[in-house]
C-alpha cells in the first residue's frame, strides 16, 4: 500500500468521520479485512503487549484477535466503531488468555499426600530469602512461604489461610512486587 494512501487513511480515521469501506461481498471482503488489519494491527498489538509484557504472547494474541474478528467484521461502520469493536475483541481474547494462564489443575488431589518443605541447601540463599521475607508484612510473607517454599498450589494456600483463591493470587502478586522493590533498595 503506498505511503500517501496510508497517511490519508490515518487522517480520515482519526477524524471520526464515517469512511466508506468496501462492501463485505466475496470480491471486496479480503480488501476490507486487509485494510482493517493494516490500519489497526499496530495499535492492537501495542494494547495487548502492554497487558502481557512479552513479544511472543503479544504476537500470538494479536493474531487471534484478527482471526476472531474476520468472521464478524462489518464494512458499514465508522472507523471509530470498527476500532472500538477490535478493542473489545482484544479484551475478550486477553481475558481468555489470562483465564487459561491462571487455570489450576482441577484433578483430584490425594488427601494423604503431604509435601515436605523444599530442601534448603544453599546457606547464603537461605539467609537472603529469610532476610527478604522478614521485611514483608505477615500476610505477604505467609503467602510466599506457602506458595514457593512449601510448594502449595493456589487452592491449597487459600484453604490454609482461609482466603479465596483470587485473594491469594492478589496477595501473591503484591508480595512479589513488594519483595522486588525491597530487594532493589537493598542492592
């Protein structure tokens, strides 16, 4: 696509005016899809990348967004409406991604299996971990100990602490962020 045409489209797209897009018949369908992809792929990719933080996942999810969008893409909408719709498809794709990413195995766990604490062989590492944990509030420290030192699942940690699984995930996230900030100040 020539550069002048792309610039003209971008100026039109940002003006909020209704742009006559090709009709969604078999002869114009691929042109409309190509135009929509070329016009919006960078913005959708940046949006997804800002949510997942890594290039391979962002690329895969961006591709999924446009694969999902092809079947429902209309050619009789304004550019802002198309953009808004693509962002909604991106949001649901991200939600599906995170739902799958954080899914716990729902298989039955043997009740009689107890997990011994992970072996603590490196004394220097043990001291660093203990000193870092000592800087954290009790709730953060307890979640990190159960999840990483004892190897509990999110479900097991939630049961142990009488919390919801969602609350455990939030506490774990906050504890790791806090530990990272505290470690950064110490070095």
